[in-house]
């Protein structure tokens, strides 16, 4: 269902009906009654590099599963070009196909979809700032312990999928060979 949606690129287009449809695959039985935008960093409103981000508070409908966060971050496409489409598709595939199997530090996802016709996507994530996460830029110093932690998580991810048949032709995950055959636009 999520892949058939027209994914918004602006905060105003993130409605309860849209979020319910997007989240339904990952969270069966969920309904969203209200969406309140807290922050929007989307193309045209603020500088965004590869994707926009909308932070929302939601109110779930009766019968929705317990324990869902009321604050969500929704990543959205820039909506101005198609050059990032392969990256959007890969990130959606990560959250839909790989993330549920991982036992490592990564954001919890509550729905993700990609529309190949428009190159738009959306990923509904937990708001990591509520767990004290920070997002430094390239000019921010990163402590050595943080680098060690990042490398440890990367090692766990790569070890789990090392020589996996899922990455071979015919597998459910595009492997390095498939990525190298991808047709990339010349800049």
C-alpha cells in the first residue's frame, strides 16, 4: 500500500489519512486522528541537502496498537529533481526489508514508501532527539568513543549480511553488483 501512495514533499500535505495509509503496512491496525506539525525543514522552506524532515505530534485513533510514539519524524523527498531517487529507494528498502531484522542501534521505523513514478518517498521514524541524540554537521568534532560506537554498529550490520544469498541476483536485497550496474545520471 505505501508504495502506491502519492508521497508529500511539504508538511501541509501530511494528513491523518496519509500517515494512516503509510504506517499501516508496518503497524497493522494503526489509525491517526490528528497531525500537528512542530517543525518543517523541506525544500523551499529551509535548506535541505538530500531530504526534507517534518516533525509531528500525532493522536492515534481507538484500537491503534499501544506503545507507539506520539512524536514522529517524517523524511520526505526534496521534490525538485529525480537524481536522488536511487538513494530514496534504497533507504526505504533498508527500513522495510533490513531494519526489522537488526539488533543494533538504528531508528525505529513506523512506515516507509517510495513511488518510482514521481521519485518521492517518505519514512516515518521515531524522534531520536527524545533519546538524547544529536546530529552534528561536518564541522562538529566527534569524540573518539562516538566513532568507536559507530564503527561497532557498522561491523554488526556488515557481519549479519556478509556473503548473504539475499544480496545475490534473485535475492530480495540489491547487492553491490546490482548497485554497480545501476544507471546513474551524469552530472
